[in-house]
């Protein structure tokens, strides 16, 4: 798995060189972070997002994410097909597949999503979908909404919430995941940094107390990637089940 991650990072680092080629690559976004929970346990996260133009109004975004948790390495692949029919609007469909290394556990999600520019400095993003896991054939439905605002040049703040309903004999609860993330990009350079705070928990029959996590790390953006405008801002990399796996609640 480590060799695969290294190879993947090297390939993505080389992608900007062909950004203007016939492949239609528009932008690349990389993020490496450290997440620390209330017990002081540090976990590493790696996220990458590649944006490719198909036509003038159609595009594809591919995501690869890894979360090295105490309960296994979570890997995720996601694909987004979208349209940008008007300036300040972006919508489409998505699908994702996740797996935990060392455990017989895989789950997949699909749904619809969109972005809308409320002002030049603020963008609203939302999605809704459903998913299923191969553990006890557990299925779920979820909704996710976020608001990104840029109060100053090179700085944006994103607030997000994800709600997921599990209604099976093995797990009957509503999962919530709240987060606030601030990103700063260095003027004239692809490098940047981020800090975040998030809380996740379960309510209902199989409820669990909330847990707060703190994160920080570095980012790299190439091509038309970054900012709050829907035309250049990638869709959020999110996984409605990962917060449960991080805490061994599923």
C-alpha cells in the first residue's frame, strides 16, 4: 500500500506539466495533513483532486484519498461528472468507493451535487446520496452542505456539515460530522496551508458521544484550482462513513 501511495503522488506531481495538453487537465489540488483526536492520537490524511475538461461546459473530477487511522488505512476513490452551464453554477453526479486496509470492509456511495456562487466571495455547495456496505449489507442515506467564504485575498474559510442515517438492525443512528477549515495560499506560489477543527458523533438508539479533532497541513494547487468560485473550486472530498471507522464505531 505504501509503494502505491508513493507512486500515485509522483504521478500526480507530474500532472501539471501536461495541464495544457490534449488530456484537457484544468487543475490539480493536493493536500497532506495531520489529524489529532481528543486522546492526542495523530493520524495522517492525504487527498488529491484532478479536474479535467470534457467540453466547454462539461467536466470530470477524480479524487484519491487516504486516511491512516488507528483502525486501518482508509482508501477512497471518487468520480464526479458535472456541468457548468452558467457562470457561478456547477452541478452533476458523483460515485465513490472506499475500503479499509486489513479489514473485510468496503462501502460505496452515489448521488447528486452542486455549487452556487452566492456572491463573488461566497459559494454554497451541497450533495445528497445513498450508499451500501458489504458488512451486514448495511445501507445509508446522507446529505452534505458547506459554505466557503473568502474574507481576504488568498484566504478562504469553509464550514461544512454531513448527516448520515443508518436504519438497520445492526446500526440504527444518525451520524453527524461538523467541520470548519481555513486555507491560506501563498501569493504567486502553488503552496498553501490549512487548519481545521471538526466534531463527529452518533445520535439515536446506537448513539455515541461526539469527538473533536484538530487538523493542520499543507496544500498545493496547480492550474485552475482553488478559490471559492465554482468554476475553479473542486468538489469537497467527503466520506459519510469514514468518521465512524476512525473511531471504530462500525
